[in-house]
């Protein structure tokens, strides 16, 4: 008689160690235990040889609804399942439905639930005209964090939150026990730099980085962390492209403040002098992709433990919005859900960085950050059996060929991946078998377990 519903045997990657010849045993959708040696019997049992068994990834930054009638959860969660991502945290800047009230949260949950193939959590935000009045009700409705921006991309969908209002919002978020995440670019400095670039007539790939020099990012990060320090609110920089930014965050943590920081996978893979030059608008991201020397600095911060988590900032703009020869006229952002986990594993192995960082930065830390760790983020007893299995099956990535992306382009096309996702399990149920993805509707809305201070 089988002891467990599911048993996977292989190399188990945990946040504190790698278990060679290990296994994960699952019962009733939850991890029962992790062991080593001979694997027990199971109704479904896989001897996976050299395969890497990791906790299902949590992507801390996804934009499923930024472009109306484009991606939606039906595609974002498909890409996620195929990429070993078992929970996405979706951003609040949806075209036509800024998630800034309890009602907007309920609308989004009802919209996403029948489409979702993996679990999802949600960010909330504010309408600047309402101030912080609706923060508490969104926390009650189940958002896992709040998102603000020091730069205004759009006055309605992605507004700038000025310093005094940001302080008010941080003070309100502090009362909820959640974290305030902020897009870190100084509005005034960016606009001044953009004006200089346009006046100089620069329109090629160089224009974007010139319009957002490092100081635009660093000044905003300092504002974010100091606002957190003054209000007692956990402060989070949602994407940092510069090594100096991680030093700033570490400095605040060393002083005892809750100051976290996120590295998007594109900042660990792509560089300005090669990839942005080659891809143009398809590599336009805010903040910008930086030179290769900066990429390697970020990997050193991974090694040193200065990075809190790694995400995608995934958004699948239609190709017509990413191919304008005028660099600054393109939409900002790239897709990445299907390939984040293999790209991180590739980068870590190439630099002799222990794979425990994959378990920490892609699962364990994000779960803790969003207060989802009562269920998510670890191959540990009682946690959801969200599992990603990577096989040593090299392939050259092609977003269109995989069939799991709403768009056929990716800045990562042509990169050879030595390890690729071959199995994904959500709460013990297979949602990706290496080729096909499970039907919509299996994914659930995940609420945080809030521990108010």
C-alpha cells in the first residue's frame, strides 16, 4: 500500500542545504517530509536521477493586466506553470481597474480565479485623490502588500505618489502589518534627463539609460527607506539595477530597519552594451538595463546575501509597443515568467554561487515577505506541495516555440539554458508535465497571514 500521494526523488534544493539523493514526500496536497536515501512508496512516484527538486517559485512582481485584451491571467499563469512558478503576486496597475479599494480587489479576484493555473496573491495601491483612506480596507480584503511609485508613468494607471502622501501611505500600511513596495525613480530628475536626451536628438538604444542615470534611482531609494524609517513601515524597493542600491538597503538593515530589495532577473542577465544595443525597444525596462560590470556586481550581492528576492516584473506588451525605432517611444517592461527559474540557476552555476540561493530568493524569502509563509515558499512539513523540477536538458530558449506565452518575443530568446523545467506541481497536483499545462481554474487566491506589530 502506498504511503504517500506523491514522492519525488532527486537532488532536493533547500534554503539551507542541498540534499543529494533526497526525496520529497507529499500527502493531501502538502509536504509531509523531506528525506534522503531510499524513497518511500507513493501512489505516484518518480525517480528523477540528477534532476533538481526546488520549492515552487513565487514571482513577486507580475503585471497580468497592464494592456487591455492582451495577456490576462489565462496566459500569465500558463507561462508561470511552464516556468516552475507556482504563485504570482500581481501588480495593481491594471488598465481600466486600478486596484485601490476593497471592491477593486474583489473584482480582480473574481476575474482571475477561473483563469488561474497557479495560485496568485495581489498588491493594492491608492488613488492619489483619495489619499491613504482605503489602505485598511484593502488589507482586510486580502492584499499581500502595497505598491506605490515615486515616478509617474501615467496619471491614472501608474501615478506618482509625492513625498508627503507617500509618508501618509507608509504610516497607514504600517498599521496593517504589511509592506510598502515602491517603484524607485525620482520623477523630477528623470524628466530633466529625458528633456536633455530629446534636446540632443538621441533616439537609439542609448536614449533610455541616458534618460534615467543612476542618481535617479538612488535618490528615490533613499527616500523610500528613510520614509520607512520615519514611519515604522517595512520599506521595499521593488527593483534595483545598481550595486549601490543594495549597499544602501544593507545599510538600513544594519541600522535595524525593515529595508528589503528586489533584483529582477533581467538585471542579472541582460546588459546595455550588448543586449540593449541588439534588442532596442524589446529591452526597454524601468529602471534601465545597466552595463555588464553592473550585472556582475549584482551577482556578487546575491552571493553576499544582500538581495532579498528575485522576480520578473513580467509584462507581455504586444510587439507593436516594443519595436519603435525611437527608444523612448516604446512601452517599458518584458515577459519573463517562463524562464526566470532556469535563468537564475544558469547564472548561479556559472558563478559558483550555491543553489540554496535559488530556494531562498525565488521561494522562501518572497513567501516571508508577503506573509504567505504559513502555506508557501518551502519544502517543509505542512506547507503546500508546490514543487519545481529542473532537468539537465539543455535547450535554446524560444518564447514563440514553447506555446506558453501570449507574445512570441522575449529578450531572452537565443539564450542556451543548461537546466529546464520539466515538472511543476501546485499543492501536489501536476500543472506542467514538460510539454502541457493544466487547465485554468486550479489556481487559488492566497491571502497573507498578517502578524501586526
